[in-house]
C-alpha cells in the first residue's frame, strides 16, 4: 500500500510561485511513476504533470508548460511541483498520484493507482 501526502498549497498573487510537495510512504521509490492533477470547482480533474519511474522522463500539460516543473527525489520518496508565473486559472485543488511502473496514458487519471488527499492552491488577480 502507498500513502501520498501533499503540502505546500496556499494563497498567492498572480505572477507568484509555489512549490508543492508530495511525500510518499509505503513501497514507492524510483520504481513508481508519479503525477500531479488538479481539480477546480465544478470541473473535472485535469492532468498537470508527470514523471516516469527510473529514467525520469517528464510530461506536462500545455497550459502549464514553461511555468510548472515536476521533479523527484528518490532518496526522500518525494515529488515536487514547482509552479511559477501563477495565474488565477491555476486555482484548484492539486492532487498527487502514483502508479507502479511506467506510464502509458500519463494524462489519464485512471492510469494511477494511488492518490493523495489534495492541497488547495488559490491565485488572486
């Protein structure tokens, strides 16, 4: 069993930055692929970014490319989402997700087996 705990959310002005952290416990490590998703009120959960196990290949949604960066520390079993140049439309609950092994459809939430409880990000204009 894998447990994921997100932190680092908060309120920030447009143009500001936040770094989200996802701490994993259980059997995760470099053998698991990790992803970040977000869900705004009354909207579906959308893909944000992902990082493959082992080789560390990264993927990101078009809306955040160039602004958000996903990274991982396999020693600490932690995944980060560095968010720069934040916009009001980035406001959402951000969720961390994990999948054993490599990703196939990295942007699909059903690809992932484990989820955290989420952390709120609010960006004011």
